[in-house]
């Protein structure tokens, strides 16, 4: 049986209106969102979240990487809290729902608890993790990785974006804009973590299901490759003396795409960032920098394929030099059965069509998984399209996901 007093408090119109309101911060002409990590647009969106939280008595906190927490204090203030949330940073051509839904669904769940006069034993904290997307500053999931404690804060603070700004400078700017948000230690005991998210794939829509019970997350390795040649004159330099970094990079990309090709379409191999320098029409390119995003649900295949990347690049570099750096290696994982059961029971109790499915996309839940019992709730998005300004969800599906979330949180925090 679900706690109807809680689930009835989810306000579909408010949840939808909040998605639209946050989407104004970083709104793009094509109807999407460009709200990259630690940007002015994200600072403005954080301010809105803090105000919405304050309006219902939630205490805001941040930490050394800028993770933002809104705390609904439980009757046992000392007990480790239950965390829920996701991220509000976006890809440069992102949509309104990736990440934002998890944060706003968490806030909506607390709204519903307050409206029902439900004060849980454990505190519930709605969290917006810093830099999940990893497009401005790589690697992504910085906030949740540091909260987990698996990377060094100093290493992440030293990361710079393409314009030369460091994470450290940008976190300082975020914190300076929030003098009313106290800072806490980075990382603390957590009782459980639940993340609601749009599926970012087509399965729920194809199967006509409203709720996805997420079984786990496929593995991912992230690389950056730098090819170094030499600038020269496009009209005068003979081929035998050229060190053309773009020619070498194109050979690498051809070989990599061929070797990563998988008839079954399970291997996911993407080069989404390619920079050519000096990028001038009559200059032989001296430097090419590109990204590699490699994903697979089998840890052995992920390890084997990822380990092929550097040798392939080396084999076809020609007269150029090549450096392959691995930024992150996250193996696939499965969420605990008990957390999946909680999500499934809540969906079933609410009469919502549901199915179990793995997550092909990465999420902050990946890192919380190693700290506490963790689970995820998916809702459909149109055509499975995400990382795209056209990303689209229905108000009813978002509200259904929030109802499952408040039911699960109510049980975890009781
Ligand atoms: O790329 C991902 O899987 C996620 O959206 N960061
Ligand atoms: Mn996301
Ligand atoms: Mn994303």
C-alpha cells in the first residue's frame, strides 16, 4: 500500500512550471538549455532552488566543490540523511529535463511531505551535484565523485575549461554569490540515495511504461587524445616533411571507429569533441585534440576495448606525437535488489505501468552506490532523445515519477 497522504501532495502543475522556470536560466533559441557547470546561468538557477527551498523551510548548504543541498530536517537530526537529487548543469545544447527533473522531483517530494504534515525520522536532503555533465570541465560527475571520496579535491579544482578558467575559480564565484548558504564538510554519512531521471533512451516509450526500475548503469571510460605535429605552409611544404596532426588524427579516428564497431550495437564509442589548431585554412594543422566516450555493460569488454585505444593511436600517428590520457574509468554496476524492490513496489502500488531496465547513461547515482544503498527511478522522454535541445517529457510522466519518489523516500526516511 502506498502512503496516499504523501503521493496526493505531488502537484503536477507546480512541478511542470518549475521545470519551465529553471529552463529560463540558460535558455537557448531552439528551446533547450545551455547551463554548463559553474556558469552564471547555473548560479542563477541555484538561487531559484535555494529560494524555493527556503519558502518551505529547507536549509541550504554547499561544500568545497559547490554541491548544493536543501535539507528537510527529520525528527532525528543526528541520523544520517536520505539524499535525493541529480544535477542542474547541462550539455551546451541540452534539454530542460536531464538532471533537472531529479532535483525538482526531490523538491516536489519534500513539498508533498510538508503538505501532508509528514516529518520523517531521518532528514531528507535534496541535492544538485556539481558538474555532472563534464562538458565544460572534464571529467563529469565531479561533485558526486568527490563526495564519494574516490578522487582528490585538489586535482578536480585544478581542471580548466577551454577558455582557461579553473574549477577552483568558478567554485569561488559560485560560493561568493551565495553568502547566505553555509558551507559544510565535503562528504558525510548517508543512509540512502534515490535519483529520479528521464530515461534518455527509447525503451519506456516503446513498451508504453511510465516508470523504469533501474537495475544498474553500464560502464564508461573517458579519454582525451592530443596529436602534435608542426605548423607549416599549405602551399610550399612538401608532403614528406609535413607533420600534419589532422591527417594523423583522421587515421586514428578511422581505425578506432573500425575496431570499436559492433554489429550488435552494444559497444558505444563516441568522439564528440574535436579541436584543430591553429584551425587556419592555409596552415598545416599542428595540434588536434579529441575526446573519447566509450561505454559497455560488460566490465571485461570495457577494459579490453579501452586498453586498445592508446596502441591504435600510436600505430597510426605517422610523424606526429600522440598522448592518450584517461580521465575516468567507471565499471558497470548493479543497484541493490532491495532498492529496486522499493521502487517497483511504489510504482505497482500507484498503479503505474513499469519495467526493469538498465541505464545506458551515466548518473551521479553511480558514485553514491559505493557509499549507501542507492536506486534510480526513470520516466520516459519523447523518442528517447536527450543531450538535445528537443528533449521532451510530459507533465504527467514527471509527476508520476515524483509520486514514486515521495513514496520511496517516505519509506527510507521513516
Ligand atoms: O553522459 C552521460 O551519461 C550523462 O548524461 N552525464
Ligand atoms: Mn543527467
Ligand atoms: Mn546528461
